[in-house]
C-alpha cells in the first residue's frame, strides 16, 4: 500500500479507540501502522492497476485465496450473527472477514474500467444483465457503508503545482491503518479446509430472515 511505521498498539489497547467493538475472531492479531498512501496518479506505480494477468494474480492473492475461513464452535458462539457448520460431519463453522468481501467488490468494480478485458453485460435487459447490475449495486452499497463506518479522518492537503500552475489535492498522505499483512496471515492460517455445499442444508444452521 505504501511506506509505513508500526504503532506500538495491539488489539489489547483497542478499547481506548472502540469502546463497544463488535467481536471478530481475528481481533487478536490487530496492530496499527502509519502508512503513506500513493494516489494512483501519473507517476505512481501499483501492481493492482491495470488489466494484465499479473494484475489479476495480485488481486487474487489479496483476497480470493483466503476468502473463506473456518472457526471452532466456541469461537462461532461469540459472533454477533450465527453462522453454519460446513457440513453435518464437522464442527468447523464458516466465516468470512468483511475486508476480503470488500476487496472482492472493489475488484469487480475495477474490471468495469476495462470492458474489453472483462466483458460484463449490464445493458441488454437480459436476466444475466439484471444479475450483474444487482451484484454491482450490492457491491457499491457495501463499500459505501464500509467507508462511512470507518470514516478515515486522515487529511488531504492542497498544494501549489508549478507544473500545472494551480493548486491540487495531495493524496500522498499518512494514514493510521490496521496491519493488513497480519490479518491476511490470520486468514491463511485459518483458511477453510473444505467447501460449503450451498444447496445442502446443515443440521442446526441459522435461517436467513432478511428476504
């Protein structure tokens, strides 16, 4: 993401920041870094920009290979919402850290910028197009809520550009961030050893009521 320095504050001091924090099984690995963001501007380089196979692989490494995690029943019991076991033959419960879902959504929106590389029907009026629109609307609504939830208070400053002869916003600015590498390591260590069969009911599974 950018250059960083580690703040000596792990999850145990999080109560000073979030008094009523919702439980997460990955909370124990949380630590904070100060990171200098790049802006994705001309001259900035990032392995996540573009539409090459190498860029696709970089995004895949970010989230897709660790998207689904497995947790023990005593951990699942602490979640704010109930979740199901993977099957009737295991005690492991399925969970997905929302950051990886958000990255999935952002990657879907990235692909819209390159319609030749990633064709997606949004305009034909077909059932596929309607499903794609639904997926995109779901994604940007989730990202909107996430951005408002975290409400990053880092500051963008305005500076004079001699090259452009005008003031521009400087997005190369410091942010205090959760250490994503630590969270990713947790997801690797707790990656699901099996897949969930989405069409086979598991005994004791919670029932989704928001439909």
